């Protein structure tokens, strides 16, 4: 069976320059809230080390702020996992501050509320 399976071909990882510019786009360059929602979702997946599908089907998603440091906390019940026993647990997904001088998460939450 292993001989017939094709080798895994992973996508090219995002560079720090790309991530920085995605965060910068949250403040400069994106006109539409829908674009901010998409850009923020990508950033959330990057910083939470989450699969896109796991991060789009969240049971809860909260923005915490402590002295200007923002933390996005999410819980997913549906996620890609092997056994049904593990699927009964929540998967915590946490994303923090980024590379850009302004925090991306508040803009993402504002865009989600307006979209």
C-alpha cells in the first residue's frame, strides 16, 4: 500500500515578510471588510498553527486584551483527529501578537462583526 501512495508534497511555507505584509494589510491596503476577514483568518491559522478547516469551525472565539497585548482564544470541537474518543474533547487554538507594530486581531474582530 505504501508503494502506491504518492509522496507528500507540502506547500511552500509563508516567509516572515509575507506574514508581516498580511498584518500590515489589516491597516493599509484592504478596502473591503470581507478582505480583512479573510486576511485575519489566514493570520489566525498561522499563529495558532491550525488547519484552515479546524479554524473555520470554532465553537467559541474570544479576543483578550492585557495592557495592549492581544490574544485570540478559540475552542474547536470538530477537528481532524484519529479516534472518536479524542473527538469528544475541545481543541484549544490560541494566537498571539504578530510581527507588525499594530495588532492584527482587533481589526479582524471588527471586520467579522461588520461583515
